[in-house]
C-alpha cells in the first residue's frame, strides 16, 4: 500500500512539472523562432549571435559582470573589428544600432535623418510625462515650432543678453 501512494505522488509531481514546464518551453520556442524570422526577414546590419530572450546582453561581458572589467566602448571596438563599422546588438527586446565610424554616422544623419527622427515610445515616460513633451513628441509642425523657439531662447546671443538678470535671480534665491 505504501508503494502505491509513492507512485501516485510521483505521478502528481510529474504532472505538475509538465504543466509548469510546457508553457515555458512553448514560449521559449516561439520567441526563438519569431526572433530568427524577424532578423532574417529584413535587410539589417550584421548581428552577433545571442540568446533568444535576452539577445546580446551578455556578449563579451558587455554588462561588466565579474572580475575581468573592460570598458564598454572597448568591447564595442572589438565588435566593430569583427562585424564592421555598422552592426546591431539586441538588448532584451530592443535592437540597438551601433555606428562605429564618422563616415557612416555622417551618411546616416545627413541622408537618413527623417527615418531616425522619431523616438521609440517609452511607456514609463508616457505614464509620467505628457506625451507631447518636446523631446518625446513625434516629428511634425509642433515639434519644428518648439525646436525653433528653443533655438531662439537658448542661443548664445540671448543667453549673453540675459546673463545679468539670471545672475540677479540666482542671487535672490541664495
């Protein structure tokens, strides 16, 4: 009788393990397949191979965990030697484009600036800051008007003209 109960207990534990492991395994397989399809379906710069869910987060100790500390910019230079002046890193759920040469950066920001002008929406910022705050607002007429105003307000001439008043306000605060 004792033996029969232990077999039943073992069966229950196996069933619990399978019930918990099956969804995790399916999620892992799905994320791996969708990650592979996503990276192969578009013409993207080279990407170092990484793990399906966390991407390249631990590649070459980019987080500097452990005893052998290496500055992140030195790690990126090593990757640039291997993958060229333009390559991508996948950091958890975001693709990060790494530009490693001045010529590539000049071409990117001069000829493809309209494609890069909008920022990726950040849900934490959207919850805490107004969506239309200038740094996070989408490119359009309001963004251009705000940029023109800020360029006027913070120009060297305006800053020099208001230096006395600003010093006076600082003295009053202190």
